[in-house]
C-alpha cells in the first residue's frame, strides 16, 4: 500500500512534496486514544442506557437506543480498518490491541481482514483481484439488492467463512498467502471459542445483557454501515488511479467523526500511510483532483443503488 504521487496518463495528480507527506504521516498515540476512547465511551454509555431501559420498561422502549448503539458498534469497523493500516496510533501495540478488540466485537477476524484489505488496496476495482469485488454480492433483483444494502448477507457470509476456517482448518481464498493460512485458522478457532464461552456464560447466569447491548445492535447497525461502504467505490472507474476509482463523500462532522474520517476515502487510498486525523488537511490539498464526489450519504446511496440497477439491466 504505497503512497501514490502519480496516476495514469491523462489524469494530472497534484502530488504532495516529501516534506508535506512526512508532516501529514505523523502518527499520534494521543489522537488515536482520544478517538478510540470517545467511540468506546459512547458505546458503553448507550449500552448502559439500553440495559437500564430494558430492565425497567421492557425491550420495545429501548429499540431507539439499540438503533443508536447499532450505528456505534457497526462503525467500529473503522477502528479495525485504521488499525489494520497501523496508523491509528504511533505504537504498534496499541494498534493491535484496539484492532483485535474492535474486530472481535464486530465478528471480523483481525488478521484475516488485514490481508483482505491489503489486496483491496493493491487491486482496487480490479474485478479479478480486488477481494471486495470477488466476495461482493451481485444482486439479480431489487429484493436481492435491498438485502445487500441491509448488510445481513455480508455478515452471514463473513461468519460462514470464519466457521469454515475453524472447522475444516482449510483456507482457500486467494488473498491469504500460504504461509499465513495457519494463522488464519488459529484466529478463527479462537474467535469461535470466545463467542461460545460468552454464549455459555449468558445462558449460565442467565442474562440477556449481551443480546440487547451488543448482538441486536450489531445487526441493526449493518443497515447504516453497508450503504456507507458501498459509497466508497461503487460506480467509480476501474483504473489504477485512486482519484478515479474511489469516492470521497462530503458529509457532516458527526458522521466523519464516527467513521474516523474515512468519508475522505479518495485521500486515504491515494496516501494510505496518512493517519485518519490528518485526512481533512489532505483533502484541502488534493480536493480539486477528486473525480467522484458524494454529496451526503442519502444522496450517494441513491446513486449507488441506481448504478447497481443499471448494471443488472445491462447484463
């Protein structure tokens, strides 16, 4: 995942000078800690409110809070993503600690995702090699498209793959090198064992705490996360230029904060060594080079939905 300062012929990319790149690439334990603790702090706070409301008034009264919690928990994906790049913190240990914890919470094995995401950056928008396109849902009807936008198919596929690795001990996906397959199997088995332990403890006490503050919100949160993820590349060009194969979506400060500034996605793909907290500064430098510019996630979701429908009708 090298930093791109040139693009394909015909598209002028405004490069960063080496000094600018070094300045923007400085990583910070403090900035990472503020972001992580703020995100997790909100999850703990809303989780406590959910448990209080469900205990006193019943589950139905807590559903709005579960929707909020769902957004917060599902968007821990951004913590996994940033720590996969080892840019959330200066400390490698802190990157790994937050990465492993966040990945466990969202059911996405961390080491597996790091390798998956590495190939996504290397082969962005290449239908033969980009893992996101290889495993991506290809809806054949509006019903299937709606299911894809719910995120439920993706979560089911992720869990099925993890269970397959744990049970069979085999890894066959092309983005996992031969030398890493044992690690992926061991990781999947550790995840499955820990989930089974939490289930057993919940049944033993018994307690529905994890169900209402974690599992149900995580499922609800996919309805927010998946349209966001589709905005990153859907409908963009299939070229090697990050300024043409990726979309930056201009949105509000709250969304940018919980998404760890990843709406600046062109900037991230062009210069993946630059940490999340410096992406707004990078946007101010390269904004004029960005080809695909989303104007809010509601509007952009309408555009990506329409793109999927056109692809289906044209096939």
